[in-house]
C-alpha cells in the first residue's frame, strides 16, 4: 500500500533522525526517447511533467467510495498532510539535491533534475523524504543500464553517500552541525 510505506517508515524511525527513500524506475511509453534520472520531494507539482509523474505514482489510490464528498475530504486531507510535512519540505529538497548530485557522478544521464510533486508515497513519511527515479524502463538505453549489476552497486553507493552527506547537517541543532534554516 502506497500510503502505508511512509507510515511504516515513520514508525520505524521513532524519535531518531531519519530519511525516507523510495527508489523507482520511471516509464513513459508515449515518449520512448525519455531517459535519465530525477529525484522528487513532496510539494505541489509545477510542470506538466511533474503532474504526469505524480498521477502515475498516485494511480493506485484512485478509488472512489459511495456517500463521501471526495473533493472536500481530499481538501481536508491535503491541508492536514501539508501542515505535518511543512517542516520537512526544505530538508527534503536538500536531500533530493544531494541525491541528484551524487547520482550524476555515476549515471550516464541525462540528469533530469530535482522535481516536486504531491506524491502519495512521500505523504505520510514525517521526515525528509524523496522519490528517486533511476531511469526509464520504456527507454532501451536506460533499460540496459538498469539491468546491470555494476549500475545497481554504483547507484546504491551514490545514494548512500548522499544520505551520509545529508545526515551530517540534519537535524538542526544536531551534533552534525545542522543549520537552523526553515522555510
């Protein structure tokens, strides 16, 4: 269950500092030339591409129930989630940037950048959270890359290095020397 992943991560984390990483492979069959890697953090989608990825990632949640004002419920849920996640948005964006920078060292690209969207998988993780798209299954070059064990290892190390760098500055006031910036 997409919603449960963030809740489970939050429970496992407890009171300790932590991060939530959701690692995926993208797909865009209508544009098989699309390739590369990108990292998302939880926020409003700004572009058509961010909205497309958010819709695909959230598709399993498109279930309707009778006798429920879904629009009103969705608005209230969004407000509550937004309030809970606001304090993590800046940190999630920082983590996403570090992941992109580290992956750029090992991924042939293109680097599609840090993006944002209302991704359900990140919503209930009450900590800095990112969704990492490591390539496109619909692109033959990326598909070949994603099948390589060496790429699994190098991209895994790159992501781990990003997390290590991130944790050196998070949380604010930690022994890692985190800064006190807030959005």
